[in-house]
């Protein structure tokens, strides 16, 4: 077996509050993409006044991989970053991170299209030029940097004959105070579901958008007959392990007399959102598809929440799509 790791989109300027020109992706079987975000920092005016790395993640409001117009991957960079970390163990990385003015920092984010990286049986199949495209939307620049660039690279498995690929596309709705249902797609098996809770992400109290949850298939409880969302939030850390980009609130000590100059550890730049508010329903704990949520033939499939507040929530079913 061989693979090709190559540049698809060279390093180019990312215009704030705009969409990029869609990028055609390779035609060979595709295992994963690597998105690189490069920022040029401004000098911190005061300690912890902004969080450039966290803001750069927030700025990418939507990423989409589409095949013949159908969304295969879709969501914000933060959501997709967490999903790839928790299911694939594919974490974001960096080559440097310096909290000083004019520093050029580079961050990379994997986007996987199979159950495992480099798996010739689980990747996106070969297609024709122009059928598979990458799209991205950016919000406003963060306060901590003056310029943003992006590039895109791909890992192709040129001799692969995949039997499957995965699909994860954002679903959204507004929770209520009390019982509400969030519908799930029916057809392909589901390997897991990443969930996001607006209240836990942003507030310091015990209010949860999801509250307690259960999974129902044709009104019969499956896998999760009743779980507390905040317990699932804590369990997500068990799946992910530790990565500085994902962990908010982690600050290293510094010399008070020289506070800004001594804050050289990249972890000190993250004080904001990180991975707060995310939880994961795991239907593939052994990562061999011996467990999975079967959906074929079901008439109704949903997550039932018991919310503490009426707020927006997002969730991402990870579908196992067979290649015909």
C-alpha cells in the first residue's frame, strides 16, 4: 500500500467575514485532510485580555466537505476539532505559539473521512474531478491577531478500495425547559454522537440545555436509557485525553514583575471556550464496529432531553456509510 500526502490549497490569505473560493479535492480515495490556520499576533496590551488561539478556532464558523452537493462533513471548526479528537484520536497540533506581537503562529486541524486514519477499507472512495469540494466560512478576526492565512493538505490512499466512509454533519435545534426531542438520521449505522450544550459552555451555574438525556428507537430505550448530560461532559475528557488547544482555563505560573514577557507557554493563551459544554454518546467503544447503533428499518430515532433552559444546541451523528 502507498499513500500521498500533498498540498491541495497553498498558504493563502483568509478574508474576515467571508467565504473562501471552494477548493476541489483530490480524486483518489481520501483518508483525511489537514487544515492549517496561520495567525500573526498583536502585542498583548494587558494580561489575559484576549485569547488568540481560541479566537482563531471560533473565527472559522463553518467547514464543509461536499460530494456532488451532498454534505459529508459540516460544522464549525471547534465542533469538528472536538469530534475528530474524541472519535478518531486525531488532535489539533501546532508548530509554535508565542504570545508576543508580530509572532506568526501555525495551528493544524485534522478532518477524517474514515473510521481510522490511513485505513484503506474506511476512507472516502475515488471520485471524478470537481465532485468533491471543500468550503469554509470565516467570521471576524480576533483581537489577538492582525492577519490570518490558511492552507489545506490531503492524505490520499491511492491503491485503496474502501468499503465505507463516515459522515458527520451538524444537526441543530432549540431545547426547552422540560422534555424535548432531537431527531437522528435513519438509514446508516451510527458510531457515536457528539453533543454540545450552550449553557454549560458559557455559564458558571448548573443550568444545562440538555439536562438529562435518553436515546429512543421506535420509543424503546437504547444504549443510554437515562444519563445526566454533565456526567457525559466529564466522560468526554476520558475519551480525548489531554491537549492544550482543547483545555480551557489552564494557565502556567509567571513572574509577576515580568508578566507578559514570561508567559511563553502556549497553554497560557487559552482561557476561553476550549472544549467546555461537549459530551459524547459512544456506540463504538472498541473502535472495531462490533458495537454500533443500527438505524435501518427504524421508524423513529431520537435523543430525548429534559432541559433546564431554552437554548440552541448542536449534535453530530457519526454515520457509517457503505460504499456501493
